[in-house]
C-alpha cells in the first residue's frame, strides 16, 4: 500500500496530506521514462560499439572463412604458376629447339588484359583488394594456360611433321637391307670409265648381279620412271618431300609407276646394266633442293658405327666409276 505523505502548513499550523495532481504524476512518469530511454540508448550504443550480436559473429566467421579460402586459392595458384613456368621453359628450350621452331615471346606469354576495368564490380568491399588481386591472378593464369595449350598443339603438329620428315629423308642403302653393300665408286671426282678423264661423279655406284632388288631409301612419291638407252639408262626418281629426292639408275626393270606412294624399304626395281654403264650396278644419287649431295651421309639407319666408317672409307677412294 503506497505511503501517505504529509507536509506542515505554516498558514494553518497543521500537518496536511500531500495531494499529487495528475499532471505531476504524468510529468514524473515521463521523466522516469525519458531517463530510462536515454540510459537504454547509451547502453545499446556501447553494446553495439564494443560487443557483437550473434548475427554479426556469424557473419564475421563466414567472412573469415571466405578470406582464408581466397588465401589458400592464391597459394594454389602460386604452385600452378611454378608448374606452368617449368612447362613453358621446357617448351621454349627443349621441345621447340628439337623441332627447330621459334620460342614464344615472353611478352606474348605475359600479356595482360587491357581496356576497361574488368574488376570494378569488386570495388567498395572490405576485401576488395584481395578479391581483385585473386581474380586478376586467376585470369592471367587462364590466359597463360591457353597460350601454352595452343603451343602444345603446335608442337604436336611439329612432332607429326618431324616423324614424317624422318621417315622421308633417305636413310638406307638402296641394294641391301642389312650389312654393307658392294660399293664400287663414291661421290666426287673419279675416272670416267669411257672417257678415262677425271669427271665429277654425282652419286655412288653399288655393284650387284642383274636382277638384284633395289629399295626406296625413304618414304615418298615416284616422280619419274624413264626408259633410256643413254646416260642413266632405265632410271627412277623419287620425290621424298622436304626438298629431298633420290635417283636410281641403270635398272633392268621397274616395280613401280609414276605417282605411286612408297615407303622406305619398298622394292622399286631391279639392278641392270642399261644406259652408259660398264657393268651391272645401280647408280644412286641424293638431291637436296635441286643440288646433288654426297649420299654417303644418308646411310645411318641400317649400318652400325663400324660398318658406316668402313663404307665411308671405301667411298673416299679415288678410283674408276661404273658410269
């Protein structure tokens, strides 16, 4: 029960009961509420300034986790960059050297992204710099991987062409598949069997009985099959591509026709004694870009090192040719 308050009235010299009006009661209540509101506001401001709400704590945990993921992603990209650098170094210094191709310029590999700001959508965030740097690094990695992928496509084509080149270059003797063929006269100035003077002998003569099989020394296409009673006699010319062609002279008969595709080791004809020949043999020439070169340098596929040295010694002897 509320206490009753009294006051001493000096006029009446009596204690009289204190009467509180509605207005006073209202003002007191409002004053109390105002004080409580101000105090509560101060408490809330202090709480929001120094204490996190459960929602804020959850958001901060999520932000921390996302930041960690970005940092881990950057570390993984650094590892990817290291691997890519090694691949690029091998590409430029090994693969392209082997296949005689130009290295990709560094400015092409490191090319960036010009033009407008590609990352403006990432501005105005607490971690804008982290997100922008990671996105930029990822874009550069993608671009360098794309360039490297295209480079490997090019190297793959070079491999195929190199394989075709190696299969096409003359690389065996024309009259035997094993051991040393009987070499009668080599490339260079030799005594002509008819004129008995020193003349340039532009091929190698291999002696063998008439009817001995003659083989193509590399993959190619038969460019010429000619019957002739003079000079090279019955002879064949094979176009191997890549600037190479070979000639096989003084044959007795042919086993191929013009335009026919052949592979190294295929039989193209048989040894004879036709044309300007003084005995059964095959006159063999190698032509590179229209110039006749020494065939002795093209017997590396079917001879050992010792056999090759022996045939080189035979070819270097100055003697009389067979044509």
